[in-house]
C-alpha cells in the first residue's frame, strides 16, 4: 500500500517560528522558522517513508471571501 503524507505547512511554520530560539543570518534575516520547518518535515519523511508528499499552505482570508462571495 502506498503512503501519502499531507502536511499542514502553516501550522508547522508557526510551531517552528515560536518554538525554536531565534536564528538569524549575518544580515539579520530570521531563519528559525525555515530551519524548524525543514527539520520537522525531514523527521516525518524519514520516520514514515511516504511515497507521496503534499504540503498545504493557507490562503489569505481576502482571497477566500472573493472566491466564495
């Protein structure tokens, strides 16, 4: 049976941003959210070994109201 891993990317980015100490480049660009996101994603990929991967991101609320209004 094939495995599909579906990721709620906004949730993981939020968790990584607030859960990891602030990491920055030498220019001051914050990288803790990206670092945490990649580490969490890699951990799940290594543990589950999925055949397929789908990463979903939330849309801004304004776009949703235009689509459904």
